[in-house]
C-alpha cells in the first residue's frame, strides 16, 4: 500500500495500513544488513541532516546507519557548535539548513510539539526522533516490528508498559500504534507517573505490578526520567525498585512465552534486574538491530526510493 505522508510526526497520525506498510517494508530492509556489502543505491543523491538538540546514542546512530545503507549523504548537526549558541532561533536554524537543498531533517527536541511547529514552514521531509514527552514514532514502529517478528501477529496480544508513563514519548507512541493494531494495552507504575487521563486512549491502568503482569504477552519496561521531572513524584529509587522493578520472580506471573522489551537506556537494577535484561526472554538488543531496518523503511517511503533498487 502507498505511504501518503510528507512527514513522520507521530504514530497518532498513522492508519493501521500505514503502520503495516512500514513494517512490511522493514522486512525487506532487514536482509540488507546481513549482506557482506551492507549498502544499496536506493537514496543515492539524497541529503539528510540529523538535527539532535538532546543527547542520543541509539536513535541518532541508527538513523545515520540507516541513511548510509541506503546511500544517502547524512550530516550530523551539533547544537553546541552551531549558531544557536549565538541565540539563533530554532526557525532560522532549520531554514538555513534547509536552504542547503536538504531533502530530509531528522529532529529530536526537548519541547513537545516542536516538530509540528517546524512542519508548518519547512519544505523538507520531517522525521520526529523524539519531541519532549510527546512522541517518538520510529521507536514505536521498531517495537511493533520486533513484537511481530516474535509473535507473528499483534492483534489480541496483552501488552504491559511499566514505568514513567507521564514523561515517556515512547509510551505515548506505542499506545497509539499498538491500539490501532488491535493489542490490549495496560499501564503500570506509581500513581503519580501513570495519570488516570491515559484511560481516554483505551488502555487499562493497574498500580500493582504483580497483578498487572498476569497473562501479559509482552512486558515493556521504561526508564525513570528524572531529568524531566520538575519535582519528586515518588519517595525514592529504592522504593520504586521494591515495587516496580522487573525481577525473575515477578516475571513468572506473565505468560510462559512472554517477552521483555526496553527502549533504552537501561538502568540495571532499577527498572529491570541485570540478569533478566541479559536473559533469553529479553529482546532489548534485537530492538536496536531492528531499529536500523525500520528507519531505513521510513527514509525509503518518505524520500521516494525505487522498489527495484532494494535488491540491486
């Protein structure tokens, strides 16, 4: 099916067929990464800029590798060495970069809605690599791709998301996407971090982790984002660990064939025990591997690659 979008701003704006198109395209991209020469000419001549205003390891490197495997030229923009330190505005920075005949901008920003603002004046393709606590669409897409690989079908699965839901753009994008694909989503965590308002998205909420884990097919753990919290929303890390850390004992309440996921970075011993993070049940590193294929698919679909060039 065609992917009729100029930008990828969030999973909230994708239809189930859009999501399936990205995931199906990622299947063909996955094979490229196994070749001896991991490159195809699909986006040769295209110029992409990684515009990250927040620190990133996985997302930035994944997009860079995805662009290079499609033969695009990619430039990594650093806020610290740009004119923004001279008080240049976000709009002027983007317009100046776009004036260099840029085809796509991959942007991460600390302000929710920043990407929507940029899309109102930017002619290039915009890809949201995370905006504040709003959305992180490619993370949700790679999560869905990983779940589909393991479970074959997402519809009807019981998926539990645990942790700092309030500040998590990953949680929001996953809720929008997984519900559209027919999954049953439950949120768990300390009450201040799991607001009741999330119920309007059609999810269940349970503040008791042991109870929430019962019957779960997928357990997705989230990091406590202390850097986004304006005040202490739970007494201590120790108490959080005692009540909400995923341990082997707690994980036994989930289904026998349940899988564990985490968008990273992991705080070992806080949201998940180290041995469980490294266990056969954990697909955390598989998520990282699949992120390249999914981001290749997004770049290919947005920038108009040719189907025949995928297999060249």
